[in-house]
C-alpha cells in the first residue's frame, strides 16, 4: 500500500491491544486515582458536615479554604493519574458511551467533589457575607481549574493506537525515521516489521533475491472478514498445515488484517516443502504469546 495515502486508508494489519505490562500499569494508576478521588470527596463531606454544624458562621475561613484546596489537589492528582492510565490502556472510540466516560471521568469526579459544597456555601444564610463571598469565589475558581485539568481534550483510543502502530511498522520496514513509534505502540509495531523481515529472509531465491512479501493462511470462518481466533501464516500454500483448508494469500499486512498474526515456527521445514533454497534463519521469532489455530 502506498505510504502517502491519507490516514483513513491505512491498512490496519492488527488491532492494537494493551500488553500485560501496560494493563498492569494502568490498573495501578487507576487504583491510585480512585484513592485520590475518595480523599477529595471525603474532604468535601467533611466540609459539608462542618457547614451543617455552623463551624464557619463567624470564622474559620482559613480552614474552609484549606478544605477547598485539599479537594482541588486530590481531584487534580486523581485526574492526572487517570489520564496516564488511559494512555496505557485506552477505550475504543467505537463504544461512544464508554469512550466518553472513561476519558472524561476526571472532570466528572471533580464536579462531584466540588459542586455540592460550593452550592451549600453560597446558600448558607448564617455565614458571614464577606467570608461566604471569599470562600465561594475561591471554591469556584479551584473547581473550574481542576475541572479543566480533568478534561482530556485529545483522548487516546484503540483505533488511533492501531493506526499509529501500523504507521510505525511501515516506518521501521522502510528504514525511515520512526516519528509515529510512541512507547504505547512501538513494541507491537516492531513485531509486525520483524515478521515481514523474517518472511522475506525465508523466501529468498535466485528468482527473488530479496525474498517475497506473500504468505498463506486459513481463511476466516463463514466468510467473515477476520478470524475469531489468531491463526498462523505460512510461506506457501503447499505446507502440511494448510492441506484441505480454505486458504487466503497476500502480504503480511493482509494476513494480519484477517487475524493471521503469528508466523510459522517451522520455517526450515516449510522452505523445503515450498522449494525455497535460501538458508533458513537461525530461528523464527517466538512471539506466540497466545494459543493460535493454524
């Protein structure tokens, strides 16, 4: 596929998925974020109780302001941790409701942590008017600032990471500067590029000294566009695992797009069966992290 086509035409070879390490890191960050938000809301509850007890009717303004600052600090801290978690394990943009709530949860929690207390401050008829004005103004300013920080104006998504991963893989294969290889997608992109290079090495011959970018895999079941489970792809149709099967063929990119995402581990045997005379690579990359059909 020409690399100068617009983003929407990029061939998505393999849907990006968070690695185990990314999922674990995201889970830890979300736990810490939740702790911060619990503290922020707990502080708000404490402020409401003290308001009900008339603690701020004629003084204690520094204490009230301190409570508002504590709410802001922990609300912002939770939002930043939550955003960091979403960078490691984002939601799917196709699931619009979850995508919105997962990415804007920091802003939502911040509003919950501030709004009831600020409303009660402004509605309190017993508090000194000057103190009420000062506390209400500071609370509103802190709430607006913390809410804006909690909003994710450019949220990540599985779809965006998939595009970035494949652009990164294309850059690696072409030896170009890897401007799209962010830490979130780089490992997966390297695996795609490595598979392509391994296939090229395995299919070198006198007629094709640079090797081929053609592989073969079991076609998706029941005419589907993508197999439900990952399959292995092979270097020719004559190999034993494909006998009697409905087989599709194409580039490594096309194989990945149909969920044939793992290269055969029997390259030396398949080279003999396929008639390729080039020396086999020392070993095929072992990236079979999950059980595959093949």
